């Protein structure tokens, strides 16, 4: 199956990929369509894939008592997985769900290892991707500890305006660590 050039374009923002390396990489990805609210993985399953999101929005979350806590949103032209589970091939501690209908291209853990072994660029891309994930997680943790809910919401609106339009407010509230009622008050106070 022919993969759109979006994945190659996205990876080449990190480092140009030779046609030889791309000939190894491309056939290892396969396409998967997801309906809205479909789960890619649930807690206690082992993450077998790394995904490139061609279209749609994914959400990772955990269940806590009678509610869900949103940890992350992932958008088009990004790589995503239950990364801890994927790297360690251990049970996932998060759920991953499509918030909108989505198209993803996925590569298995074993096929990713082939890219690392048989391409010139694989290890470099893997390292940079891990560094990006680390910085994003660290930034999120610091924001939760040092910023007010209003500041976190305003930052989110600035960085991800698409988020506000396409995701239920209850998920946004959970993501910034407040109740939907508190988010309504924030939205009224800034409009």
C-alpha cells in the first residue's frame, strides 16, 4: 500500500532521508482507519505499534474512580503511541482513543527495530523523536505545577487553536486539570 508523503515530509523536518532508506521504511508502515471514540489501546494491553497520524485527533487518558483524566492530545502529522508500553513491550498504563475519525499509519515494534538496524538514519530519528517526547512531557509537568488553570487554558488556546474547536470541553478541562464547571467560568471571564 502506498503511503502519503506526509510521513516522509514530517520525518525530513528532522533529517533528510535517502531514497534507499525510504525504500526500507515505507513498506513497514500500514494504514488503519479509526471511527470516532475507537480505542487504539486500553490499559493493560501491550502497545505493539508506533503511529503516524495522517488525519484526526487522538487522546490518551487514564480512568480515575468515576472519571477520566486526559493526559495528552495528538494531532495530524505527529508520531504517537503508548510510548512507555511500546518501548518496554509492557502493559500500557494509559488508554488511547480517537476523538475524531482518524487515519493512522502504524509500524510494529519489530519492524521499527529493522529500521534501526538497516537504515543510516533510523537511530538518529529515534533519538530525536524520544527527545521531543521528553521535552513535551517535561513542559506539561512544569505547566501543571507552576501555572494557573487560566494560564494553562490560554497557553492551550494559543498553541492548539484546533483543539478548542474539535474536542469536547470535558476533555479539555481534564487535560488542564480542572472541572468542566471551572473551565466554563474561565471561558466566561476571558471572553
